[in-house]
C-alpha cells in the first residue's frame, strides 16, 4: 500500500529532515552493498556528492568504528551487526549457555568458555572453571586474539566470505604478527570439519577444541571452547576425542536453543 503525503505532511517532513544524518546513512547503506573497499572519491562519485560533502561524514563513521580505514580505502565494519544483536539475544545466549557449559565441564573435568567476536578481537562472555579446581581457564571479560586461537578461527570460518574478509583485516590491524598466507585454506578446512581442534600456539601443552554456536543462517554468533589440559596424575580421564564428541553435542544443543541451524 502506498501512502501519499499531504502538502502539510511534506512540509513537516522537510522541516524535520537531517541532511547530515542522511549523508551518513547513505554512506553506510552504500558500503554495506559494496563488495570492495572504496576510496573517498569513489564513495562521493557513487553517492553523487562532492568529496568535501562526504569527508567529515566518513571520518566520523571511522571514529565511531562503523567504517574501517585500510590504506586509503573504506569498508563497513561489523558494528551494525553487533548493535543489532546486543542485549536481548546476548542475554538469551548466556542464559541458555550456563547449564550446558556446567554439564560439559562436569563431564570432561575441563574448563570451557564462550566468546564473541568484536572488532578484531574476541571477548570472553562466560566461562566455567574445572570442577576439581586444577586446570587451565580464562576470565570473563578477557580479550583474546582471533587468528592465533581456535575459537577465533571458528568465528572467522563460519561467516559469509565478505564478513570473514573484513574480520581478518580487523584482526590483522590489531595483531599483524599473526598474518598467515595459508589462513584461507585453514578456514576452509575448519568449515568443512565443523569445528577447530589444534595445539595451542599461545600456551605450551594446551590443546584447544572449539565449536561454533550458529544462528538461523548458519553463521557463528559465538564459539564454545574447551582448552584441554592433560592431568598426568589421573586415570580414566576423558581424552581429546571424548572432549570433541561432548563439545560437539553441547555446541549443537546451544545452537538449537538460540534458534540456530546446525
């Protein structure tokens, strides 16, 4: 149904217009629909505006982390996605995750933690310590590297290619020492396997196993991870293979609880 504005309504709409805001939204919408990063001049040309008109808008969007600047080109960040998934969905994720993580930790006698991606890093939003009190764990609120960690690679692998590319750029901007020419091959393998399982490159003797928590589109909204540490003074301890099986079950269950498609 088309609604036609009266002259009075049209005048009122113009009176309350916000040209600066509209320019900023035009830039965000255009960059969201563009596959390649663009220069300021290219952005201006696509919007039919002068470089001077978009200059201040772009700088503001970069300052607020809605747009990223790499070399001389600009691309959209994941901040809009993060804003759209804040609060209620995150609360639901945490509420559903706690009992599942408690059960997982109890079954394996290992700690586990849940991470979200945020602008080139991971944030630990929940964790359960080893029931016995002896083992490896991370604290809630800790910031973890992305490319160097199993959970981070999971959060990269289970995304649309464009989102993966953007997250890699953001991650390398924070930690360029982790640049890896074979990363795309690794991520393809992780997506095919459905999880990541590898020796930690950050903590000697630690083995990290991580599964994605998926949304309805099959994209990773979080990663559930067991940092497996071996106790040499215990017999009958669950193996890495056991941990993979239990973690897979927990990941699938949590994904289903938050409406995901595994």
